[in-house]
């Protein structure tokens, strides 16, 4: 059994999450780059991930082994393609650079599919469907009733993430952190250093449940920005994408991804699109 509380205390809620950094694919336009034959010849998929983002990529308290929702999805993909797998742990910006430099074949780390990224990278079919939420103070919801109430509030987060940009877009002041643990983020909301944290709903609910002694909560009414997560890979690697997609569809149909979701997201099935009303769609 996973020790969710211990894992979440050690993991960073916002670590290695989405940024809007756009990188230009390496290589000249007249070169066709396909790594599939090389991958088959070498017999190994190389995968970038953070190893610090619970519950999608983290180290088990019990075994110290790398595991997590997307780590195990990647392992199953490799097994079904008759390949070995090798993980390299790094920060998010390093993942994109490593993809473009052919140092890894793909990356998994709760990475949002977005129009800007799809201009420069390929994505697999999505296997996680999520949306944004807010952690606020328990007693008064930090005075936030609508998205517009973010104006003038202090929003904790990591620099350049999509969620920090959303907060700033509504007039919040961004309070940015380096790689700190979830209790730091949540305690700062409780003690008033910040007012709110915008982030992924599933990650926030698990952090809140794991730290019940901190007087914060997930806002029960304000949900926004439905989004999907998937494997990200180099723009030219269409054959790799096709093979990965074929396996993902098998795993969705046979229930493997649902089982992994329930294992790592405390019984929740993130492979199903949410049926809720969003305060903001974009």
C-alpha cells in the first residue's frame, strides 16, 4: 500500500508542471528523423521524468524505486512493445531539451497537451483528463467567490507555469517558489503569506487530504481549464507515436489505465473525461 501522506509531503505539488516555454525543434527541415528503427535495434525506450511529482512520478518510501501513474504506464507500453525501458530524472525544461536533442525518446510528467506545444512536439493519445482547481483558506475561501476575485490576491506557484499565468491573468500577484514540498505551499496559504494555489484538481485534492492538519481546502465551486495529459515526443517521430497510441488504446480498452489510476489517485479514475460545469473553459 502506498503511503500517500508521506509521499505528498516529500513531493512538490507544483514541481515540474506545465510551462509555456516553446522550444524550436532541432535539425534541418530537409531531414526526416525517425527513431523507431533505432529503438527496435537497441531494444530500449529512454524516458525522461522528474521522479518528484507525486503521484505520477516519484520514489516509493518502501522500496525507493521510481514508480507512479505515468511511470507505470510507460513501463507497460515498453513491455507490450517488447522493449526494455530506461528512465532519466530531470526538471521539466530539461525534458523538452532532451527530446529535441535525441537524448530521450519521450517524456512523462503530467504534461499538458496545448496548442503551443503541439506546434513543436508530438503527443500520444491522452490518458488523463483533468482540470484546474484552487487551494484556499478553509474558513473564508480566501475571499474568493469568482475567478475575478483573484485580482490582488497572492498566488503561490512555480514561475512560468500555466497556472501561475492564469492567476496573473486575473490580476493576482505571483509568489514563486523553487522546489519546495507541499506542506510549504499549503502552510503559506494557511498563515496568509499567500492566498491561493492554482493547480491540477487531482494533485490538489490528494495534497489536501494528506495534510488535514493544515486549515486549507480545495475551493468547492471554482473549477476551470479542462485539460488533457499525454506522452510528449519529438515532432518527427510519427512512427513512435503510432506504436505508442496503439498500446495506449489497448490499455484503455482492457482497463489497465483505469487500474493504475485507481492505484495511484486514491480510487479516482482520471482516464474518464469529467462531467462538471467549469467557471472558465480555457
